[in-house]
C-alpha cells in the first residue's frame, strides 16, 4: 500500500489553511498547516517526509520568500508553490526565479492547483 503524499501549507489566513487542507485531504493527501513561517521553523518535524510546500508570500512576520530562503539553507526543498492575493506582477517572476514550481494568485483555482500537484508528484515518483 502506498502512503499518501504529505503537503505542508503555510498561510496566515485560517480559512485558506483549512480550505486547502480539506481540498487536499479529499484528494488523498495528508497535510500539516502552519499560520506563520516562524511556527513552521519551530516544529522540528515539519519537513519530515514532506512532498510539497504551499507558501503564502504575504505572511505576518517573515514573508513566504524569507521562509523559503531560510528553509533552503537547511536542506534540499521539495517542490514549492507560492500563493498570494497580491496582484503585483513582479512577485510571480521572483517566485519562479527563486526556484518555485509555480505561483498562484488567490482566490486559487482548485482544478489548476490539483492538476499541478498531481502532475509534479507523479513525475517525482517516476524518477
């Protein structure tokens, strides 16, 4: 039996965290959700066996970009999807330049999100 993939979500909006968690659970994934980058960094097991990260860019405290840079210092990261309600065009290009899988604007198109996740994780399994 294959274990489900684990996805970590970091977003300071409770409704986004729970909505994404519920959506991903309904598609067979396990999730862990954090309200801030600092909260994730305080959890020593947060990245154990994680297959993907979904990071909001505009967080209270450290930004999603700052969290990404901090995590990258510690170890190789799984694929990262950045999300944001911010409409600034440069954010998308910056996220991709950092090495993110993609950048999605809120409100998130759930079909696009699920397609990206399924595709990336199945490609990683094939390798």
